[in-house]
C-alpha cells in the first residue's frame, strides 16, 4: 500500500541493452550534508522537551527543509533501540506519501539532527486555529489519507502511539502527512502486543490509560479523536479537566453535535469503541463504509487525488537568518563518554539523492585518564647508561 513495484512486464528483450546503457549513465550529483554549516537557518517551527525544529535552507541546493535537533544528553537513560527507532521508521516508510519524509540524519558530539521535508501548511492545530473546523468534504478526504497512512504503518508492524492533531501536518497542496515517530514501537504483527505508557494523555486509547497490553488498535482510537476534532474543533471528552477527560475516555461514550453527518458519526463511533478487538474488526472494512463512498482509494494511495478544499496561501518564506541555532550550551557540561556515544552508533542516514559526509570528528571519547609523561631522575639516567654499556660488552664475553 503506497509502495508500488515497477512494472517491467511490458519491456521487450530488444529493449534491454538500452536499459543497461541508461543504468551506466552517471547519476545526478547528490545533495551533500557536512553538518550544520550546510544550512542557513531562518526561524523556529516548534519546540519540545528534547529539542526543537528549525526552518532552514540547504545552501548548495537552495532547498527548504525542516531540521529537527535533539539533545543527546536527554537520551542517555534509554536504550539504543529506542534512540534509533525514529530514524529506522523514517527509513522504512520513505516511500509512503502519507509519512513525513526524512532526507538525512547526522550527529555531532552533543546533538542528533533530522533533515526533513518542510511542510508549509503546518499541523492541524495551526490550520484550525485560523480557519476553524474542516467542512465534511475536507474531513472525509483527510480521514481517508490518515487511514491509508496508518494502514501503511501497521502493515509493517509499526505502532505510532502518538497520533494527535499536532502530529498531523499538511503540505503546500493540502495532502496529509503523519509526523514524529519518537514514541513509535516496531515489530508488532498479528496478535503480538506491547505495553508501556506512551503518547499524549488526551489522545491515548483506554487500554494504554489502564496499563493493559495493546496492539495497533491504539492508533485507531487516536485517529477517531483526531477526526472528531477536525470535524468539530473540539475534543469529544475534554471539558476543561484532564482527569475527568481521562475517566471519560475509559468509561463514557462521546457526545456528538446534533448537526453532525450520521455516517461521519458512525465512523467516529467505530474508531472510539472501548474494546480494542471490536475496534480492530471495525477497521478491517473501514474503506467500504458509506461515509467513504465518494473516495477513490487508488487515487488516495497514489497521492493523485486532489483535496476537495482550499486553504489560504502558505506563509511566505522568511529571509531572516539565525546564527545562534543551538539553544543549549554544552560548555559547562562534561563530555558524553564513550559508552554514552556508542548509544548513537548507526544513527547517520541519507535518503535517495542525499549524501552525508562525516565532517565532525567521530563522537567517541575515551574514559581512560591520559598517561602523564615519565619524569627522568638522576638515578634513572645512570641506570639507562649502565644498561646501554652492558648490552655492548655482553656479546664479547
């Protein structure tokens, strides 16, 4: 789904030499990243507990990108597998049109950097704060793209675990992209389940809030909440108190506006089912639901369907530049030792058409104390001289 194989069945044997000649043609020069110096930074797009995302221009290609910076020191208490999972997911999903695309990742001694595509429309929260809830046609289109994106992830054993409006972005043409895989978990197929508290509380499924084992059904519950928010502009369970909202997620049925389309209401109700098993069963045939009768799923998967809504023009690219990009200073901190740096081995990655050159010294620092030079004394000088003389006269004996 979203990952089409090339159709070579129509190529005749006579055409093969020509194809071989094309394969030997030198490829277009890759976009090279040597480090932060490869970019001009303009502004902060978002900030979080682990770092921030910056709007930048790749100097050589003049391509606009979003650069996510994560402070290594904040990741030292988690496992290497957890540290690398976001990069691995981005590499696995690079062919999906519904996942934010990573061009490259690299690191310095103190930071991890993700070079991502820049999605100029921002996230659903940004869009709805300016334009209000989406009309039903837009909700239907974006819900269909969200369904395709989640099915793509789940078919590869990936649970996102943090589906929420902040992590749903739109590109310049209005197509949906799922972002931020820092809490994702991999290799969850079939009846396999995982556990652990992960996500944003108001968008967690009941089974996570109750500390029960769970599978991909948790993403579908979160998707139901996101679709409700897109259609109404508000959360179905939140009325000002977080604790009360969490209790409602576990125990209460959502309350729908009287004017909501009945088929849309049915879709949301199916996704917000308290039973994970019933939720999964509902999703198996979700594409056949009457709410999606107008959707051509082939066009959606191939990203050739045109959004049925219009958004205001994206913000104009700023010409401002920022010099002090790293908001944290490491000047007063002890360097991360070799054991800590080894957690980040294998992080560097480059997508098709990009290349990362390790211009920064490899971030491996030894724990061993430097050996002080031996200080020679008068006695050691006499001893060395005696041994030199002895080595000369010994063969004569």
